[in-house]
C-alpha cells in the first residue's frame, strides 16, 4: 500500500473538531477510497484542555501552528482557524512556502488574499483547496471546476449565507420583525453575537468572489456591490408576497460589458424560482452555462458535520494524488468572458415601496418623476393605511438600468407627497 498521507490540522473548533471526528470515524472507508491511509500527524488549537468531539490522546498536539508544519513534515496543512489575516494567513503562507498543500474553509482569507495565495500555490506546485469555503457541505466548487468544466458560465445566482436565509425565512413564515428574529437566531446559534459579517452581506460576498474567480478567472472583492438584510421590514416581506415574489438575500455574478458584475443584496425572487423555496439555514446556487443550462445545488451551507465533509473531500483528492486539484484557481489579467453571452442581465425590474399622501395626482407625479429617467411602470398597487391620509404604494418597474433607477428613486424620495424613506429592491428576472 502507498505511504500514508500526512495531515496536520490547525483549528479544532466547529469545523476542525468535526474534521478530526470524521477522519477518526470513517478511517477505514477513507483508506479504501484513497487506497492509502490518511494519518493525522498533528493537531493545534489554543486551549489544550478544551473538550473536542474526537479521541486525541495519540495525536501529537502543537500550540504553534507553523511549528506543527515544520516538525511533522506533513503533506497537507489544514487551516480551520479563520480570519482574513493574522495566524490563519501566516499558517497558509508558511505551508505553501514549504511546498506543503493546503486545505482551508476560510473564504475571508482567500477573498482578500487569493490574488497572492493562488499564484503562490501554483508557483510552489501545491494545491490550495477550499471546497468547504463556499456552501459548506454542498459540492459547489467541484461542480463548477469539474462537472461544468466544458461550459462557459453565463451567470451564478445563489443564496450563500445561512444566517440571512434563516432570518428572512422566519420573518416571512411568522410575520415577525428583523430584530426579533435576529435575537432568536442568536439564541439558537444560527447567528453570531456580532452578526455583522453575515447580515451585512460580507460573508456571502467573500464566497461569491471565489466563485467568480473559478468561473471567469478574476478575483476582485473590491468591485462587489454589498448590501445586507438589516433594513428589510415585515411590511416589505408581506407586500412582495402579495405581488407574487419572495424576498431572498441573493449573490449574483455575470459577465457584463467590460467587467464581471458581482452583487450581494436582498432581492425579490419570483415565487416559482428555484431559489424562492430554499428556506432556513440552507444554501443554494444556480449555475447557468451554455451546454448544461441551469443547474441548482441545494444543501447545508454551514455546520460542523457538513463543512467537515467538504474539507475531507479535499483531503481525499490529495490522498488520491490528483495532480491538478479540483479547486485550482488560475487568475488571469483579462477575465474569460463567454463568447455568446445571454443579454438578459444589464437591466432588471425593481420593486419600489412608498408611503404617500392619499390624494389624487400623487401616482401621476411619481410616474412622471420616474419617466424623467426613462423608468416605466409595469404594475402599481395602492392601499389605504390605518392613517386616513396615507396610502401604501408599491410599484414594479419594467427592466431598467441600475444607475437610472437609483437616480429616479432618489428623486422620488424628495417629492412632497412621499412621507417616509421609501424602499427600493431589485427583482431577479432570470
Ligand atoms: N462554522 C461553520 O459552519 C463554517 C462553515 C464554513 C466555513 N467555515 C470557516 O471555517 C473556519 C473555522 O470556523 P469555525 O466555525 O470552526 O471556527 P471556531 O469554532 O471559532 O474554531 C476556531 C479554532 O481555531 C483555534 N484557534 C484560534 N486561534 C488560534 C491560534 N492562534 N492558534 C491555534 N489555533 C487557534 C481555536 O482554538 P480553541 O478551540 O482552543 O479556542 C478553535 O479551535 C473559518 O474560516 C470559517 O469561516 C465555518
């Protein structure tokens, strides 16, 4: 039998602890599938006394992650500490500089420093594998890199953050406020004590940037439009339902004229869209490609077991000796655009919700203001509120360019009959 694959793991928390548990529990199965043993030659975390979900008496313990790489002479260094800088970055760079392949679940690190780390891995002839960094247990990276490798990717549309999806799902199902559901999510462990990385869209943005890097060879987190779910109200949730849509936190990327459009924001999604029914902590991604058409993957986007499953799949690829690792990212100076693009995405319809004076002529004034920017109305729906002189007005526009829509929306917000800050949300039309 071939020599064991020597694996050292830094970080034994939610993910790392379960990776060790999986390696322990399924040891025989993994050995059969890799046709060689996978041997844990070192583990490292901050607190040696903390209880972990695996038996660790025989595995050498290290308190310094980089020293663990030096002293174990490992083949694979697994980074499960987290954080976009600090020790996680030092550990990954140290491993690659020593020609040791890396497996990580750290999307924040790769989105920020991938431009440096992916070429470093290439130069050193090592793998830098990250199946677990996007969509937890869902095999998103391998599907994109392997199963769709013969296709041009036209568009990626995804729900990439379980915390946002859980909160929006609960707000809709139970007609509760954002704050109320967020507090519940924190009690249940679905949201961090400081939830901003999730609910302000940064976590989904990191993941989307990595998918765009794989699809089009460009990694550019700075060009992303990032918005979260803090401002979503129970009223907009109910009104969008009434209009035949569902509110979802959507990550979307596609080649536009000269760049890759990348955005993460709350959108309206038609109720018959595949992503409209992905609820709770689940994640999903839809790839649209030239030969395979639409492919949607749904599953657990986080959690110790599901994420450990993805980490171990990367370890097994390395044990099998995959010369070119499925997660290999080749960044190019010029993004690889599909030659025949589907021309659907430069414009999109919008949802506009307003509270306005309930008197004749108000809708006409708003329509005229929108028309100044060539925005036309597809549907308008109005209802009186409990306040006698105020009405709720919802407008669905025809597909419109984003700059014109935002300009028109700003102008509408200054009109005298408009009572409170209005709401503008894009509608996914593909
Ligand atoms: N949690 C998920 O569901 C999930 C899903 C997908 C991806 N990820 C990614 O996976 C990575 C790990 O997340 P996690 O949830 O497992 O984090 P976590 O539970 O906070 O675990 C972090 C681990 O790192 C160890 N650590 C921290 N600082 C260290 C240092 N200086 N030296 C050595 N060890 C150190 C901690 O040690 P102690 O245990 O001793 O404190 C802990 O074991 C992150 O990049 C995260 O974004 C997580």
